[in-house]
């Protein structure tokens, strides 16, 4: 059996390979999943994605399956509970940002009809397909990610710098950054 060629960042971790093969770079238009990725990408700040990926199920349980309608009503007592949860990154700023982001997310939904419509406007509703030969060519952020970051910050979102926004764009298929030798490059 021939081994598939993947982007080299996927390594050999089974969870990472599954994420690479089935999620990363696939165009995502479900508001709740977009919210999940926004929160998880913010939680990743200063850490590796594999760390967050291994804690993802814990995050889903701890954050009510990333339902912004529930998260927006989190109390200080809930924040304290989350700070004791060893299954997630116990950073008060990141936890509080999830609550602020839920509020801003719901406001965007109200204004645009969906978060999807708003967030995909930064790529004109289409996936930007890149043709990077190696990981070293992939930028940390782009003009689109910078514009997204500025807009999100203006709306009250936290942990949404240009690099986080670009990682979000990659994860949700707004950009296809699978390297050209990767079997997923032409599939997504």
C-alpha cells in the first residue's frame, strides 16, 4: 500500500493526520463550526495546534459545544470553573475572550444574517487556492487576514490578530494552503 504524501506539518500523529486529511482546508460554512474554529485558533495563541487538537473534545464539553447563545451568558462563576478545568488551556484572558467573542459573533449574525456571509466576504466568498511547494513559502498572514483582523477587532473580538486570522482562514478552507505535493491540494 502506497503512503499518501501530506503537508509535512501533519507529521505522524494519527489525530493530526486525520485533521489534515478530513478538515484542514475544507471550505466551512456552518456558523457554529466557524465559531468553534475562531475560539480554538485564539486558544492556540502561543501554543502549537496539536496541543489544542488533543484538547478539542474537552473544549467542546467545557464550552457547551461552542454554542455562542450559551457562552454569551457565562458568569464569573463559570469562568472560575473553566479556570479549574485541566482539559483546556486555563488562561483567563483566553476564556474571557471566548465570552466577548460570543457576544460579537451574535451581533455579526444579526447584522449579516450569518457569520458565514460576513467572514467569507474577506475572500469574496471563494477559496483562495495557493500553490506553495513547501511549508517555508506559506506566509504567516496576508492582506486578507490583516483586513479580517482589523474588522473583527473593531467589532470587539479578541485574540484575532492577523496570524490567528490566517490560521483560521487555512483551517476553514478560505485559503487552500496544502502544498502542491500533498494529496489534498487538488481535492479541496
